[in-house]
C-alpha cells in the first residue's frame, strides 16, 4: 500500500490536454451503447440470462427511478420531471412486476453482492414506497442480510431528511452518493438547482451518524458562472467534511442532445482555458488533501474500497462507474436501464408508456442490445485494464486470449508510439504503463483500441474528454 499513492499520481499538463481534448466515450461499456441494435430483443436476452446460471456468478442489481421534482438545466440523464408524487405508484407497480420476471431467469442461489438505485431521484419516492421496493426485491432475489454487500443509492439532499437517511440504512443501504454539483449560490441559480449548504451538510452528517460505510459527493466543473476561485471554495468546504469519495464531472454542454441545457446562458460558461484552471485547482486541492486519483473524474481516500481495489488489481468499471465487483452479472430494471449479462449488453425501453405496455403484456421490456464477439471481449479487457489500473500486462493478455499482441494490435501500436513520444505512456514488450501526464487523458488512450471509432467515425455521439 505504501507505493500505491506514488503510482497513482496524476500530472496536469495543459498543453497535452489541449492537443488531446477530443470527443470520445466514457467506456462504461465496450462496445458502447452506440453499437446497440434492436435485433437484440427480449428473447435473445432471455436465452443469455438462463445460460449464465451455469456460472453461478453473483448478481448486481440496478433500479432506475426516473422521477425528479425539479429540472436541473445541466442534466443529461433520462428522467421524468414532475411534482406530482402520484406518478410514482404505477411505475413502481410495473417495476415490481419486472423484478419478478427478471428473478425467474436467475437461480435462487445466486446472491446479490451489489445493488444500486439511481435516477432521476430515488428519494422522490415516499418512505413506504422505498421500503416496499426493497422488500419486493428481497422476496424475489437472494439479497444479503449481513451488510456485506455493496448496496448504494443516489440521494438528492433537497429530497431527503435525516429521517430518510436513517430509513435507507435500515432497509439495507450501506453506501450513499450525494448530488451537490456546486455550493456557490450564483452557480446554483444559473443551473436551477438551489441547494443551501446547510441542507447538504445535514444529509452528510446524517449519513455518517447512521453508519454508511462509504459517502460519495458528486460535483460538476464547467458550469455557468464558475471560476477557479469559486470552485476551490466549494472543494474546501467539501474536504472539511471528508467524504470517502468524490466524483468531479466535466460538464458537457450539448444542447442539441439535451433540451434542458438550452436554458443555460452560454455566455456564462467558463472558457476552455478557465475550465482547465478549474480542473487543475480540483486536482491540486483533492490530492493535497490526501485523495487518490482513481481515474475518469473519481477521487477516493487511500483506505476507501475503490482505492484499495485499484491497488490490488480488482477495480472494475460498469454503467454505474467504478466498482469493486467485476465478477457479477448486472441485471438492470426500470426504463432506460442497461444490463450486462454474460457477454451481452441490453437496454430497456425508454418511455413510461412503452414500459407499461410491455410489462402489462408479461414481456421483458428489453428493446435493444448487443452480443459481444471475441474481438469485442478482447478489446473490452484491454480498455478495462487501462481505465481501471493505468497499466496492461501484455503476456497475461496474450495467454488469456491466445494472441500475439504486437501482431493483433499492429495498427494500434503505431498510435501508441506517438503517445509514448508525447509522454502519455510507456509501451514496453511486456507492459503498457500510463504515465501521470496521461492519466487525465485515459479516454484517449482507450480510444486507440476502439475498433468502432476507427471504422465508423462515431465520435460525434460523445462528449469531449476534458
């Protein structure tokens, strides 16, 4: 553990960042959702799900709660904005039915090692509805009752109280992620997310008091009216409390894709140079406070599970971000949610009416997906190792897949040579190591191995890397 902090240092190089700041995937999956096809339907998913029971692998469950009481202008998530809580009841009825249908595909001996509620705003639900959803889940799946699973929930402090946090801990959650984004009132006003600091701190203290094992805080840089000084003040206040993890996301202004972003005054956005200053301040403040740069906007304390998993070579990345459970089949439920079962990815229908129609007819609401070929699986392994551990053990990869790296990736090696000359990485015969200057640009390095980007030029579907 003593060498881990040194190995995971990150270096801010403004010139390199400007040169490599292109659009590209975040690689929560490979292939990415751009490759999903509607030829992969519920019947295909059904057969693959049944086949995974031979493995006996544990399960990871994800539930999408799409409702939000207020619209945040920066948001690009799939959501239903409404103040009418009545709308949640029919959706939950459908979700309960999907839980039963999904559970029937998986053996009852397959324990649930990981569980996550995301949104939208999961705490949009009433206390009774949240309790019932967990009860229904436990009725159909093999939920752990000894607090050893990784059970997490996303919480909007504006939609929670100390009593809410106590209830969440009581029904089995032991990790919590708090949406904050920025503590500056001017920035909050500009993005329509008014969230007083006292409100945020109340939920943080409640989570700590109720024994949540990991507390994450979400921040966003690049929002309107932000400066390096104002964001540094937010960071300093958050650091004072000391969350176990922080996710500091780059705001991607894509109003042509996300209609709420059209309400943002573009003249208030930081310039590219100002965004880089904010990023530099973020790295300096957080690493100076003892946080380890995990990668892809994530920081964690050295004794947090994410940092320890990275140090021990067990870190994994999926649709919820970084994880410590690489050995799970991910079963995702609710609208828009994406599963990773066996060597497949599949996505549920995106609209409430279509979801209800399929569930009412007794059909799984899967509408598209992709089955991975051997080249996909190989490239996914390369990308996963690089994005999680900043290194690739070439002989181990060759033994696993029966290839000769230099021959299979001869085109990629030419690009890597240029990156090595730029100081992003070291490429030796038996190892690729991402250097501190290359860690902020890990998406660029992973893009080298993305065959779909090379052949189909689909970078336009993605945000910029910084």
